[in-house]
């Protein structure tokens, strides 16, 4: 992360430093070290520690409202490593995958690393457009589709319940995987989103849910999980990477176990929901007041505003806005086909009220000066 303190980077998709629960983590670590249990310092169980998976499953039941089998959870060192491992096990260079348009730009980098051919499927207000997906499936058989079905990065959109059912049916019919990146599932700021696609994974082998503690606790923990069918869990656990190195993040898992069991993880999520909801409202109001020409759908969760400026070349604008001590992420980063040049992603998670207001004010000044030049 290239952090420049003199620039307000509204493109930053990281949690605010002040929201990283250092005291909670310190107390949790103290509880762990007091046990003098050295097992987590060994190579871990390939699937992840059973006690940790049981605690995580119980936590997920409380949030999701449906049964989660700990035997269908696989512990990872974060969502990115999970995605990379899945690509390693389930794809070969040159194979085709589908992604949403727009899509998370760093996931696109992972797919590039694996030599995959990426084809986009457009979205609307209800998420992935199923009719277009059906048309593409008549022409191409993808190895998988990568989707962020709730509060999508960058668009903030959520896949509707009806389309989730259709997507799963198509995956079974055409035998392609659904890699569902569900890291924003726990961060709604209003109405509860649809159940995660993870709920299908026990019975549908094609559905693989990826999640992480990065958005609800701290990214530096490098801790997450996959929820999937038993056949998928067995394949992950039997991979050469796991047989050689053992389970991912056993030491971190051991320290976070008590935090989950005590309810402190849930309390931290509630705190984040309240704080982020406030910041979302601040950015929304500031955009309306300072940049009324901005076009966007107000997000209901997650981290991001996806803002449209017809006619704007966002990539060319970035060096200019940097001179105003502000930054964003240009839309072209999130396109697998070089489009979306007149969009920008703005985040409300990294800065407090003062930072958001100052950043939007600087961006507004830049846009105004540019329009008058």
C-alpha cells in the first residue's frame, strides 16, 4: 500500500487505521498465550483447526440464519490467496472465465497471473444480467464465473435473490463454477441483503463461497475461509500446497478463536456498521452539495461509491487531481475490456468525516477548475 499522508486518497479500499481493533486483538492474544498451547506453532491441519472452524460455523449461523457445517469450511490466509488457490486447482492457462463488468481490479490481476481468458458480463441495478450470461453460455463454456454478489466492488450493487437462483441453476446446467467473493456480506447499512450464495454450497458442488476477516477485523491478519461442497473441500485439503505447508494461518486462527467465542467479533462488526453508515451518509451529502453532476446509485453497504461522469477521461484526470492533493481509482481499472473510462471509484471507509469532506472539496475544486479552463 503506497500511502501518502499529504494526499487524501478517496480510492483507498482499506479500513481506517483508527478502526483496526488493536486492543481487542491484544486481549485476545493474551488469552491465547496464557494457555501455553504450542499446537498452533506447528504445521496446521490442512483444512484448518477444528475448534476454530466450529467457532466460525457457529458465528456464521448467527449471522446467516441457516446451518453451517464446520466440515464444509476451509481456512485460508485471506480472500486473495483463496482465489489464487482455486485458480491453481481448477483452471489451466488459456481457459475462459466470466467476470462481472465492472469487477474487482486486483482479482483481474490474479486471473492474468494464471493466464486465463476473461470475458465480461454486464450488470444493472440488480447485479449480473442473467439474460446476457445465458447468451454467452451458448457460445462459450467458462471454467468459472467470478462474482461479488453483495455490495459489489466497485459498483456497490447486490445480486437479487431471483437472479441468484437463476445463476445457480445455470451453473448446474452448464457445469461451471461460481466463485462468490462475499467479503461485504457482513456490512449492510440498512436492509439486510439476500442470503449469501454460500447457502447453496452444501448441496451444489459448483458454488464456492470466499470470505475474509479483512473487512470485519483487520486485513493484516491474512485470515479467511472458503465455504464449499465436501468434494471441493477435499480437493483443497489434498492439494500439494497444503500437504507441504500444512493448514493456512494456524497461529492467527488460534489467537482469533477466543475473540469469536466471546462475541467480540460480532460487537466489532456492529461498531463498523454504525461508523461506515455515518461515513457513507457524509460522502453522499458532500457529493450532492459539491459535485452535483456526479451520477451514482447510493450504496447500501460495503465500501464504495461508483460514480459516473459522462465524457470524463478519469485516467487522464488522476495526475491532475494529485496536484490538488486528492486521488481516486479510475473506472478503467475495473474493466476487463478497457471500458468504463468515465467512471471513478470513491471509498468512504478509510477517512473520517473531516477527511471525506476535505477530499470531496478538493475533488470538486479540481473538476470546477478543469471545466473552466
